[in-house]
């Protein structure tokens, strides 16, 4: 499946949600309404970076392909071709998973 053609602006990122909690250990499927919001994803696209106080563009710390943890209620949820994505600011990324 091709990734959506979305170009984030400024310091924003397009994150593909990684959802690990679809089935319980006992094999019971958990409905969406009972699941916690996922906080893990892969960076699909990144903006060019924010413009600093001196007018220079600041380089992004996160790059395409990074797997990241982000704040629980951060960003805006977006759905394309039955896939869940999130657009959020780089400041909402808590850590890169290595």
C-alpha cells in the first residue's frame, strides 16, 4: 500500500500509528472503545523544520523511518485508506525507539 502524499509543514511530522494491543494475552479481542490510545508510530514524512528567532530554519531531530513514542493526546488523527495516521509537532515526540 502506497503511503499518502502528504507534505507536513514547519516542524510537523506524519506518523503511521503502530498499534500493538489488538488482542489480549488470553486471546480475547479488545474493542476500540476499551483500548488505550496508542503512543507509538513510525515517521512517514517530516516537514523542513521550524523557523527560529534569527530567521534560520532549525534542523529536525526526527527523520523519516524513525520509530517514535509521542505524548498520549498529541496531534491530530487522520485516516487514509483504512490506515491511521497522526500529524503532530516534533515537540510532541518524547523519544526515538532504537
